[in-house]
C-alpha cells in the first residue's frame, strides 16, 4: 500500500482516536460518505448507517476495502474529479496533499454534518480571524458555509508513517447561507492580491480602503452583494 509524502496518505493506527472521530457525528440510519477510507481506520467504527459510500483512489486499498466492508458501496476514482453521491454525513481523514480542494468541493454540497481530520495548519487557516496571517479565502468560504467546531488535535505518533506535523479534527455543520453565484471567484480575485487595498484591486474610490484580510466573512459577502446590486 502506498503511504507517505508522495500520496499524502498516513494511516491512523490508534483505534481510540478513530472511534472518537467517528463519534463526532451521528451516523445512525443516515447516508454516510467517507472520502479516502484507505485501510478502513475510520470505516470500521461507522456502524448503524442506512447506506455507506466509500470513495477510494489507490488500487491496493480498493481490494482490501471490498473484502472487509461488503455492505458498503465502493466508488473507485479521484474524489476531486468524480461526482459524489447524495449523502447526509461526511467523514474523512483528508489526505494532506488534497485537503484544501476537497474542502472547497464540500462547500457546495448539501448535507447535515461532517467530521474531517486535516493538517493543523489547514485547521488554523479555516478558523482564522481577520487580521490573522492565516486568514484566507478558505477561511471566508468555510466560515460562511459552516458552523465549525474544533474537536481535538492528533499527534504524529498516531499515524504510520508518522507525518511531520500535527493534525486537527473539525466538526462541520452547514449553515443556511446561500452564497451568490460568482462569490468564490470574487474571493479568489481579492485574496490573490491580499496585500493591496480593495479599492485598488477593484479599481474604484467607492470601494473600501482596506485590505481583503481586514474584512470579516460577512463584510466581504455584503461587499459582493452590493456590487452585484449596483
């Protein structure tokens, strides 16, 4: 099985932590989607579900999962490229090298709650406040679309091979914010020039004489809505 830096895969070998992660969400009688189950470290603690979908890319893991979890539906492919089935609960120990794009894809899905484990640095970006160096487009998109709660940190020694960084488990509950079309591209434009003033980026004196990183998610959303209405 291919694990380590090249694949972003680090197998969680602590069953107690795996159990804690899964217990952060209610899978009872729910349709559950797990992205990147790998060797099934989390999967074996997902019990009582209505349906369980597993999306896995690595061939070595696929054969193992088919034998160990015959009541699940295994979807073979790249989670970034394929269409996801409808689901109510999302679970993932996100591979480090694709965690951000997977979270960006998750922002556009309709579901009840989710639990993800990401690099601690990614978690800090997700939770960052305006003015913080970690505050980014990811922070804004995630905070507008989810109620986010930090569950706990996980040290490198709980994985094989051990990564060089700590991980963080986050609980996600979708909010009722319906973000307007084009808002993500707007954020991408602003944060690609985050050190410039918004009035400079957008080319007009009527725009805020502040940097993108100085506005709260709600203020950025209001700014975009006002632009769309004008």
